[in-house]
């Protein structure tokens, strides 16, 4: 039997899909990149914005004919599965299974009974359950995700994630270290620690915090770059910044979502910090690590966001000058506190605010990127450029995309690249030197 997995959403989902693929391979199936040729199609779903859900329904619409013609088994997993549970059958009666994030370990067991039996697994478990790490089918041979926690306790007013991923539960440090050591022994160079709110990590056995975890991971073999996502400004401590500064492996790069530059909007969002608290942390980070690359998430058009409040977001972007941002129009989500309020910023105004955010940021990024021209940077090459197969693609320590030419195939290796030009979203260069000890 062949399977195909389509993944929507964040790194958490990408990582879960790698785990699911590993389980299916271990149970004797083969992976296929082509849905039409597969016997089983799994869609790993995202519920964070209405648009993410709409994309799912249009994909399922397209898959329906495959089911009719070939009897393909189609099931969904992930955040939409958990959010709507059996109600999804009202919308899509042909779905063979609906399985939420806490139940992926059961997937191999249900396979023999499909498609005669419809399956729903959406219960929560309160403790961390380890998955066999040898089974993970990773997309990359050089960068790997390591999940350190699941769920979120924060209940930001706009966010559905606490309802799709449940409450926080943490993976024990020895289990995290085992996975990191296994990756190091197989030649991985970069690891990314994953969780919805990694800064609140607490080892369930010893009570050690995220800073302590980072320190322990820093000692692991041939791993050269360590990153983590996502941080929450209210839980990001001076101690974490200090470990980042002192570590020779933790990249000087941080994604620190602010969401809005206005303290009154932040309060209505239930974010637990003010604009001033946030800016203080940014100042400290830059003082400790002048070379740090910062990125953030912005939501425009949250209920009651005034023109003056929105201007504060633009002002903040101009002050902080992030290396990269992800910006979204507010989208009301089921079960969230904000969904009870009127979604009263008109769509045209939301669109307008988003354009203003994105065009300001584009200008800032272009200016910042120009300052890297002439520098030689260490790049981890991860593949070939999507636009040109003669051009290699990778990222620098700051997590910026760098496209470059090279006379040799340097995929999955560190290289030194001289930057000769740039656009707002990437840097361009040519390879100067291959890093010595990483073939
Ligand atoms: N745990 C992470 C990511 C959450 S989802 C965090 O706390 O930052 C990723 C981003 O999607 C959020 O940071 C937010 O900017 C955006 N987002 C979440 N819910 C949204 C909504 N209802 N409408 C618009 N954007 C939303
Ligand atoms: Fe959502 Fe807030 Fe939790 Fe992030 S911290 S996942 S935005 S509730
Ligand atoms: Fe989406 Fe779930 Fe991630 S809602 S952003 S896939 S945690």
C-alpha cells in the first residue's frame, strides 16, 4: 500500500507528519509523492485562521473524486480534526478517519480495519508519550525538528491553538537528549526545538527550565546550530538570553511574536506584556548580542483596533527593524474569547492595514539586507533554489534565506558564501569555501 501525506500549518504539523510517515513506513507501507497513485491519503490540518480551514475543504473536495474512482482511503489529522471532531462528518461524510494530535500513535493499529470502519480519536492524554525516534521519516538530512512540549496554556484571545493542541505537557530532558544525540550520530548539523511556547518548558522529572534545557543540549556532539520556536515575550527571561549569548551553538536568532505594538490591544489579546516590557527585552537582547536577528508575528484588525492603535504597530516595526515578520489579518476562530466580540474592523480596512505593515517591512528588510553585501557568511545548504536548479539555497545563522552559486554540489553541508546582492526576502552570493569537517 502507498501513502501520501499533505501538510498544512506550522513546524509542529510538519514534524508530526514526519512522525506519522515513519510509523506508516514501519508498518510496511511505502511513501508516494503523488496522491493519485496512493491508497491512503492523510491530510494534516491547520485551524489557526479561517483561510487555513478553507484551503482544507477545497483540497478535500478535489480528493473526493479519487475516493469515488479508486476507493482511496482519505483521513484527516491535526488541528481541524481536533477542533471539529465528529462534526466534520456532517461536512465531509466520506472521510474515513478523524484523528487529533494526541492520538497519532494509534494510526498503525487502525490501518487493517480501513475503510470498512470509520475512526474517530480525539481524546486528550495528560502525560507526555514518547514516540520511537528511529521511526521518524525526516524531510531533511541535515536540519531536524525535536518536539520538546505539546499544547499551550496561554489562551490568547484570538487563538484556537489551546483548543486544538490541549494544555501544556513537557517531554523529559533525557528523552530530548536521546533524540539530539541520535541526530548528531547520523550527521545532522542543526536542530530546532519545537513547542507552542518553548520558554515555559519545565522538565517533568526535575523541574529544570528552558534555559537549563538549552545548556544541556549545547553539549551534544556534532550539532553546530541550535534554534527554538516559538518564544513568548512574557516567558522569555534574561536567563534564556544569557544562555543564548554564552552558547557557541545556539544561533543568535529569535522569533519573538509581539502581535501588536499597542499595549491596549495587547491587553485585549490577553498577551500578558506591554509594548514597553517587550521593547525592554529587545534592548537587552541587542545589548547582549549585537548580531542577533529578530523576527515577529503581527495581527492587524483585532476587534476594536483603532487607527491610533494600529499606528503604534507601524511605529514599533520602524523602531525594532526586524529581519523578518509574518503578518496576518485577524480572523475570528471558534471557542476563542475574541470570537465573542464583534469582528468590527472592516475587511477593506484590515487589508489596508496589512498592506501598510508589509510595505513598511519590505522597505526595512531591503535596507537591512543591503548592509550584508560584501560579507562572507556561514551557510547551511539545504537544497536547490526553487526558481533555478543551478542555484543552491540555505540559511545563515540568522535564519535568513541565502541563494548562491557553487561549482560543486554542496547540499547538506556548511559553506562560506560571499554575499554580492540582495532582495527584501533573501540574500544572493557565491560560495567561497567549503567548511572543513562536514562531508
Ligand atoms: N505559539 C505561537 C504561534 C501561534 S499561531 C505563538 O504563540 O506565537 C502563529 C501565529 O498566527 C500567531 O503568532 C498569530 O500571529 C497568528 N494568529 C493566531 N490566531 C490568529 C487569528 N485568529 N487571526 C489571525 N492571526 C492569528
Ligand atoms: Fe496561541 Fe497564544 Fe498559545 Fe501562541 S501563546 S499558541 S498565540 S494561545
Ligand atoms: Fe495551525 Fe495547529 Fe500549528 S492550528 S499553526 S497547525 S498548532
